[in-house]
C-alpha cells in the first residue's frame, strides 16, 4: 500500500483488489466460511496470518463486500474484542 497526495494536502490509501490479493482472499474466505458467527480480530489475525485486520476489512469493503464489526466484550486486561461478520449473501453453504 502506498500514499497518493491529493490537492487538499491529505492522501488516499491504495487498496488491493481481492482478485489479486492472497491476503484479502484468506480473510474473505474465513469470513464466508464462518457465516453468522463471524470471527474476532484475533481469530482473523491468527487464521489468516494477517497483522492489520481493520485494514483488510477496509479493503474488502472497498471491494464492495458488506462486513459488519460489532463490539463483543472487554478482556480482563482492558483490551476490547470485536467480531467481524460478512453479509449472508456471501456465506459459503
């Protein structure tokens, strides 16, 4: 990913196309397989071997996949747990 300057001085993020990205394809397939249960950030990070789950989700949304993120709980150490699910039209049956 890179950074492209805009006229207003801010930049825009380059986004990968899921058709050309093994990283996004892994995340997408996991979300599709887990259907309504979805996966937490940590589960996606571990199972898809990605570091920036939020970035992957943002890129998938840019590729027109409807992905929801819901707060699930706060761990004893204070870290927050979020669960990602994909719209049911994309679930694998």
